[in-house]
C-alpha cells in the first residue's frame, strides 16, 4: 500500500524491486504517542508534517503520518477447489426445480453458455488460490448485506424482488430471464465495488440515483416519509455472475424470508480471506464507529431480520459470525433479540437478532485494526482514527498521577486563572498527563486536529527515539507509482529508484570469480554511513562538475561518451549555477563525491534469469544469462542540503499568501520570482552532481 499525496488516499500497487542488505552498525527505533513502533536505518526517509525526513534527522518535535489499519498476515491459499462445473449445474438445477431457472431458448443451452462464460473468465474451476477469490469474498460479503440477487425478464429495467413473484402482465410470456445482482450504497463506495467486479471479468451498469421513499410498519402504526438523501445503486445483468454468487452461498431474493448461513467454503478459508468477507459485510450492515458521550464509543452493532419461523436460522447465522470474529481474537456479546415489527400486508412479522463487539479498549482496537470495514470509506476512516484515539486516551489514563493526589491545588488554580489561562488549560496543567475525559480531546476534536484526508491517515507525535545496535538484514522496496512511498509498520516511508547497468559478461564468466569481484567492489566503491570519496576535489572542481555533469567525468577519464548517451538530458542539465548553492551543501557534496552511501543505497551484481518481452529486452541490451549491475545512489548530502535550504523560504511565502499545501515538500512559488530562479539553478547543480556521481 502507498499514499497518493495528491488525493491523500491509500492505494494498492505492484512492487517493482525488492532489496536487502546487511546493517552492521545501528538502526533507529521510533515510537509514537499512540504506541506505534518503527525500526529503520538512519538514512531512510519517513513522512512528516515537514515532508520526507531521514530517520536520523527526526526529533521529538516532529509529527509523522500513520495508517493504523493492519489487517491480518497473508498466508498462501491452498490449491483446493471451491467451485467446479458440477456446483454451477447443481445451482441451476435447484433454481429450475423451484421454477426460478435462468431460461433461455433452451435450458441446456443456457447452462452451457453460463459455464462457458465462467470458464472464459478463469472462474471455473475456482480455487482458494485463484486471483479472483479475494475479490469474490468481498463482493459476496457485500451482497449478504446491501445487495440482492433476483430474476427479471430482459424487457424489464429493474429486478423482481420478494419471493420471485412474476407480475400477471408477464408471467405467462415466454420471455428470456436473466440473473440480476443489485448493489446499494454510497456513490464512492459503489464505484470501488464496480472496479472489483471489472477485475473478475464482468461489466457493471452505471450508477443510478433516486430519491427513496421509506415505509416503516410497527405494531402501532405505519410511518411513510421521503428520504432527503439520494439512494445510489448499480446492477450487474449477468446470469453467469448471479449463478457464481449463488453457488458461492449468496441468498437469492429477499433475505428476511429465507434461511442461509455463512458459506462452508469460507469457514475453511485462510483468515485473511475471511476478513475480506466480514469487512465487506460489516461495511454494509454494521453500525459505524461513533461516540456516545463524545469520548467513549458505542459498541459496533450488527443485526439481521428474519420471519418468525426462521428465528433458529438467525441465531445459527449470528453464531457463525461470532465464531469468525473469535478467530481474530475479538469478543462479542451474547446474541440479543429485539422487538418485532410488521413488514407487509399479510401481517408477517420479523424478529431482529443482533450482536455487539465488546467495547473494552483493547477489543475495540483489535476489531478496528484487524477486521474494520470494506466498501465503506467513511466507516473505514473513522475506524482507523478510532484506533489512534483509543490508544492515546488509554495511555493518558495509564499515566494519570493525579488520581492519587489528595492536595487540592486551589492556589494554583487561582494563580493560573489570574494569569489569563482558560479552564481547559488549567485542567490540562494540573492533571499531569490526564485528569478526566473532559480534559482530553473529544473524538470529533481529535479527527479535526489529526486526520489527514479521508483514507484513515492521521498525524501522530513522536514519543521516543532510540539509536540501537543492530547486526542483521534490512529491507526496502521500489513501487510502480510516481508517489515514491509505501506503508511499513503503519508509517508512511519513502521508496527508491534504481539504475540497471548492462555488461557483456555472462554468468559463466563471472560465477568463478564472484568472491574476487565482490572484494574489488568493496575496495573501489566507498559505501556506508559517512563514507568519503577518493576523488579529492577543490571547491572550483566541485562547481565545474555541478555545471558540466557527465561531461566533467568523461573529461577526467571517469566515464565514456557511450555513458553519456544512456543518461537523461545526456548527463547534463543546462542552467546550473553553483553560486546559488550554499556553502553547507558544497561542504557535504565535496567529501561525498564518488560514494555510494548507506541505508537503502546499494550496488548489486545480478543475472538476467528470464526474458518476458524479447523486443523490449533487446532494446536495452538484455539477454538471458547476461550479468548486470543494479545501483541505487544519487546526489548524496549535496542534493539533500540544497532541497533543505530551498524549502523554508518558499514555505514562508506560502504562509504569507495563505496558500493551502497538502504537503510542505510540495510548497510552490511563481517561477518568475528571482528566488525561485535561484532555487532552480541550484537544483540543476544537484541533478548534474547525481549524474556524475
């Protein structure tokens, strides 16, 4: 997962590269006030309110971005088959026996078309390990909640609900019927479901909207009112899709009138697949995270309605949900029965049964962190923020020293009030870490102060930073997105770019001399924290390199003309002016010129194992068995200092003009200003330094 800083949203992305190296010195252990911990090398950047900062530069005054959802550990699913051709045929036969079959010109032809459609999409056989299974688990969970499966004639615009009663005007006509799956919810949430449906090969409709009229019947009277909110929905008109969901265990028609349970295949699935089903189900059906008194949370509540004759099924279904939650270590209340209410003209009554997640702080945190909600952005966001809020509040209670005090500090109160402090400020001062909930931020106040966007991100203050000895492997990844970051241990951290160098050598050439080669690289390529280059430069020579770029390296015999051809901008960006670079940056750059660096910087000897696109590989000179060198480096402390020097003045300008910035490192200013032209000239020096280095 990574953060899209333009939208302040959290998205999934493919990993381009995985890297590891040994760290034989130390790392930093950073702990936030909400209790999150990160162990990281000193030069790895972490996202703060002031942009990305290296871990070694972070102080107790910094505030970092966190993402509290963790889910559960991924385990490789088994190859066991969930559904096969026979299962779909059984479903269609069962519908046919109930006069609910999905008929075409002939039953046999319809069945064959459905099976072919599912096979064409790679959905038969469907295994736990199939790439579509996670999406189907989520979609199925939502259908159990805010979805419905019905039959309709192809001449109708909307599905037939209830007990599949076909109206008198069409029930005797021999029109084709098809399965229709409807989804209801918030427009943005429905869009996410639509995208997932596309990923498994089906085409959803556009999203419809209408003003919904409600009618509620109770033992006392009927209430009918217009909903002031627009109802959003979309449908998937596909007998194949409907048959697939039914075979996976989805109920057909009005759920209140029939018995169903959690699908057997799901009860045997890995925990992370169970989580997808539950989270989508709860996204549709469970109450949102909310506080009863501004500080303490209502218990998350989930219930179902059933006709009186189906009460046993309701209890059995909720018992299964309780068991599934128990697998995550989440405790719930006993099943509760709520009062009856009428639902139709036949005076049939439903019984409501519900369970609640216990509100003990650790239990709530576990639920919101591990299970949470899918297909409901608002619930998910508030669940993430609730985790941080509960942890901060609990820590404040643990640190409460005032509860054992017996001295009444009236004198302190009077003095503080006379000095102009507000009652809230006085309460905060006299309570040490915590006095009462009324002195702590309410949940709504916490969200207003600490929330970042709508994806569940939040700011968290640093509580502790320790430099600890370390002698083990450290790891890093590069993602396939322009937002160069990813989420690690709930922190937002930077990812890396890399350079691949080709060689004319093969693995057979290199393998016998690999040890000698490694020794030579360690000898000739300065690396590590504080490493200094062997090229001794004067200030004038550093300035020349910053202006000339790769041309300087070629002139001094450190490169070839061919190297220049393979660099962006041919290794030299015009307009660089070293007079715009501060002495501090030059001092750092002079000693580090020609060094690899430390942290996630690396040089690795690799071999091309497999070519997937021969034409592309040929263009880059890559062949199977050829040895390559992958390197990640850059402008070292020179470029870092130039950036650090340029940001504060631009931030000051933004504050003066009242500009809103999604990230301080995205500070901007008019290019025609002399100050920005100077910054641009200095940044071009950093680019040329990186090319040359």
